[in-house]
């Protein structure tokens, strides 16, 4: 009976250890790099977005990431209750990935008439990302 308890304890310990790696965390844009405009005609300016999601989360070059911005608004008519909106703002495509991070570029930016208005109409540091599942 003692062997069985030790075996169960070992199995539970291993499962707990593996589950710690799968705890949900926010993945987001943590840095932005862009070319300096030189004023040349037909100049193409590149911009890369660095995210804290990578190979360990199944992200490889070519992976599409959905980008969301969390917007918090206070409702003055309901005890000033704060409401958080998770609004999709576009997609990034991975061009390079490491274990826990990736370099991406803009694949799609939502700027249609029916899309919400943002103070900054581009991706920015702090925007949330998740893997696009088709």
C-alpha cells in the first residue's frame, strides 16, 4: 500500500510540474522597431513588432497572430462601473521565432468604417496577441 501512495504522489507531482508551464498568461507586443525615413522617393519603411509568444507556444515563421487592444471605459450611469473591451485591431505575421518570442510584421490592420476608433490607429506596445486558429 505504501508503494502505491508514493507512486500516486510521484504522478501527481509530475502532472503539477507540467501544468505550471501551461498556466495562461497574456501574450503581447513588447517592442516596436522601424526604419528611419530618409525622404527618398518610393521609400519603403519597414516596421517589426516583437511579441512574447514563440516556438514553445507553437508559433513558427508564417504563423498569423490576432491582435487585440484592451480598452477600459467608465460607465457614469452605473456607479461608474469600469467596463473592459477586448477589441480586435488586426493581424501580425511571424517572420522569425525563438523559444518564447517572435518577430512579426503587419499582415492586416483593421481600419474600415465599421471598425472602432482608436487614439493610435496602429499596433502598439501592450496590445495583446493570440495565435489565429482557422
